[in-house]
């Protein structure tokens, strides 16, 4: 969008993000500012805020983690798309949580607009299980993890916890395994966060009480962004 509109774009992200992500953004004309990976997405957000504070006449900060336009667009587009594709026959929604906009917006569409019950499951890294801890009122223990795109290590304002029925922690090894399975068994090349969502969906589908139910799984990232990562380290091109 920035390239098409002629806007100068500066992106902040942890230096642990894949090389492919960085190259794609630079190819589109973005200026990248890499932050300490130990600080996770919080560090990237803080750096973006610092740039804005020091250059208020230069930058505009969309604030994807708290901008209400984020969940609103999913309520007005993604939710209706799922409704139309399934005829409204959805029992369970599975989505990884990055900004929280996707799961909050879709769940809001089903429950507030269509007045239909939806069992919404938020997926987060087992290595940084703070959404589940928040729901249970426990001390938060954020930590580093390998599932890029989810697990920001803080609770986004755009995540409506009242709409989340269950939180499923998935470890990185399981997420990677399921991303590979999704490619080899389903022909869909997905990233690690999508693998985490698939792992959660498979666990939910195996529960006896969910037999015959329709489960919608959000797969937000393509595997092309991870070619140099641990996801493909066992694949030889010889």
C-alpha cells in the first residue's frame, strides 16, 4: 500500500525475523529498523514509538496492536467471507494471536452481528503462554520462541478476551511439524504460525465431543517467508 500510494515506510521488527520477510519488505521499498530479538515484538513497538516521539512531524504510527480498525476489518470482511463459504455452519474457530485483530473481529461478527454461538480458540506459543495465564489470573511468564507472527509477549489491546473461549499453547517443535505435514499431506505451503494453528485444530478435532463439528482454521502465513528458517532446514535440493 505504501509503495502504491508513494508513502515512505519505516518498519520496526525483531532481528530474529526471517531473511525472506526482510527482503520482501525491502523489495517493496521499506526502510527496516531491526530491534533486539530478546525484547520480542514489544521491543519493535517501543522502537516505533520512539521514532514517532522524536519525529512527530515525519511519522504516522498505525498501532496495529491497538487500532480498532484492525478487528473492525475482520468483522466486516473476514467474518462474512467465512459465513458465506460455510453457510454459517461453523462451530469452532481456531486462530493464532499476533495483534488479536483476526480472532476478535471474526468472533465479534458471528456472536454480535449474526447472534450465533462460536467456540473461539486462541493459539499461542507454549514457550510464552501469557494469554492463557491472563485468562486464569496467573503471573505472566513471557519468553522467547520460534513461532514468528504470534506470541507478541504482551496482551494486545485488540485482543477481546471476552470472545476467547479457550487458549491452546503449542510448542515450536509441534508447530514446525504440523507446518511440514500441511505441506506434504495437504499441498498447502504454510509458515510456522499456521502450523501451530493446524496442530491446535487437530487436537480439537480429536476430542470426542467435537465429532461432526465444523472447525475453521486461519492460516495467515505462507511458507515462502521461512525458506531460510528451521522450518526447511531438513530439506535438501541436491
